[in-house]
C-alpha cells in the first residue's frame, strides 16, 4: 500500500471515528461506515443487513448502495431475507451462511462458486444488465458475541476499473470496520432497550394507579394524550403567541414522560379515600350499619310496648300503638333522609345538617343496660359534609398526593433531557393567579409545558366517560367549565384559545370520548376567549 493510500485509509478511519461522537442518527452513521468500506476497498456495491429484533429469523435490508446502478437509499420495499425455513434448515444464500457460520466469506467469482445459492443474484444481474462477481461478507458481532447483522461488499475493482477479488489486507480492514458498525448497532439497541424499559416502567406505574381504583378511570393514560395533542398544536401554530414556539423532540419526550408521572403520588393515597363514592364509605358503606341500628331501635320500641301490654287498658294500648306507628314512620323517613344525604349528590344546607344532628340524639338502652345511638359522631361528621363525599381531612389527604408526587419525582436522578420532568408533572394543580396548590406559584413561574398539564388534567377529569361515580360531561359543558376557569385566572388564556381554535379539544373527543358526550356547540361563544 502506497503512502498516499495509507493517508486515505487514515483519513477515512479518522472521519468515521469522529462521526461516532458527532452523528446522532445511527442509520446515517451506518451509511457512512458502508460508504467508507466501499471507498477503502474500491467496491462497487455495499449492503448492510441487520437482524430483525421482533423476528429473529429475518435479516433486514438497512443500507444499500451501488455506484454503477445509482442506488443510494435505505430500502423500505425489499422483503427481508429468511434465515431458516420451516424445517429449520438455513438458506444457502451467502449472507445467511455468513450469519449462521459467524465467519467472513470471501468469494472471488459468484458465478463459479458452487457452495452458495446465487440464483437470486443472477436474476438481479439479468434484469439490470449487471455482473456481480466478487463478494465479501462479514458478520457483525455484538459485545456478547452474538451476530446481529452482516456487511456485504460487491465487486472490488483495481486502478483500471477491473473487478478483482477482495484482497486479504482489505478483508482485514473491512472486518475492523464491521466491528465499528456492530458497535454502533449495539449501542443503539442498548439505548433503545433501556428507553423502552424506562417507558414501560413509567407506564406501569401510571396504569397501576388507574387500575388501583375505578374512580380514576384511565386518567394517567389519557392525560398524556391530551398533553401531546396540545404540544403538537403549538408546534403547528403559525400565528398568535405560540407562532415562534417549537418544542424539540427531546422536549416532547420529556412532556410525555412527565404526563405519565403527574399523578404518581396517588399510589400512596388510601383506596378508601379514592373509592369514597358515598359519605359513609370506609372499607365498606356504613349505611348498612345505620340501617341495622334503625331496625334494632324499631324492634326495641315494639318490645317496650309489648312489655307494657298488661299494665295498659285497651284504649291506652291502642293509643300507644298509634303513637308507635307514628314513631316507626318517622324513623323510616329519617332513614330515607340519611340514605339520600349519604350520596353526596346535593348540597347540605344548614337545616339539613341540623336534622342529621337531631337524629343523632336518639338513643336507647338494650337489655344488658348498654346505651346505643342511631348515629355516632364520625357518622354525623361525614353525613354533614357540605359538598361531595370527602371530609376536610380526607380532601387534604387526597390533595396531598401532589406533595408525594413532588417528593417522589424530585428524589430521582435524571439524565439531562429529562431534568424538567418534576416541574412539568408536579404543577398541574397550580393556578395562573397563584391560588392553586401545593406551592401557590403564579403563571409567571410555570413553564408552558406545565400550563399544558393544568388544562389536560382538568379536561380529562371532566370528560372521562368511565368513572363509576359520574357520567362523563358533555363536551360543551366541559369546555364551558374550562373557559370559566380561564376567566377566574386559573388556566392559561392563550393555551385555552389555542386548544379551542386549533380544534385539539374536538380531535381528542373523537378519539377518546363516548359519542353521547360529543354535542354540537359554537366554540366562539365559550367564556375565556375574549
């Protein structure tokens, strides 16, 4: 090899080594390696086959070049090469045998070779008036010695342009570059596998929270859908506040991960609070206990009257029976009132709370002298909840899930491209005017992606069609509520405007809401758009 040739080899190797750190697209990097091999061996063609990770009986075309035929592309329409047939016999194709034997195969002339099947090559040559002659096939082995692909070069040429066999010195050089290609593939597969494992674990946490209780529906799974649609709308915006905003691929990935993790703290929230569909619900609905007490008290009143039977005249006994029936009817009315109050479907006015407290004053002594009450203090406190089914303490426990989320997410060590996950994920209950929780930060302190999460979280909760305690709202109702929250300075007005004008709300609705929920309305009349 001359001094000039040596310089060219060194230059090519230097360029390829530099590309290892500068080129982020692994396909482009592999393409450069194949072109480098072709240049260094003066080969007319070069092909890279990689093992299909989803079907390990297939070698897929990944890079394909041929100078004479003007082919320079990443093949998409070429069928993969099958390694074994149904009888587990390996194909006689040279690329397959290189893979199976795990060793380099150097063929001076394919037309004179009887060891391998070149019938496909001959057909290819006939169709394109080409002559495939010398072949060099090198296996690509990963760090564990597993073959993950094959690098194939065709038709080495001399300085006169004549096709010659691949010299041994060039074979050694190509084997070294094949190792480089294998390292690139292995790196990419390891990174992809690690990323897939990470994402699977993130989604596992989200789905575990969703499956923990039917009350949450598919919240952790659907919020990312809304968030990513909104991010796409921002990237597509050509006018307005977000015309110059464009999230990078890494920023979109960071938003998606944060969306999946935004409610991770709910994994510690007691199920009896998440599942509290009625005011008296703990591990079970205590309305059953109260009903049994009412029955016990009614039976007690009836027995007390029977005990007095011999001491009363017929007239007094009839009067006592009449009074008893009035008492029993009042107890039935009180129990019906308690049942209705337990649902939490209506606001508990002060006079209704007074009635609960009055019922709680009813008590009696059993035959053993033990005192019983129709309602105990905890039941009274729960039945007197003004709105919904949660007490103030339970509501605080429910709200504290965001504090747990903050603790969990801020305790993790993130790679550079995911460092903003806690900020994006943990601020979805904050308001633009600072009235949100838990930090009470204002909109100026929230990133655009965190503001996206605020809208996505509320919109999903309002429209989810699969919550056992309520039917999903009509689309118009949910959008009106969002608009009023904008007017109350809770949600970002510009993001809401984009959410409406881009049609993102409707796109999500058609994908994930029930048909009965999607009603027609004029979006221009929504509050919060002025």
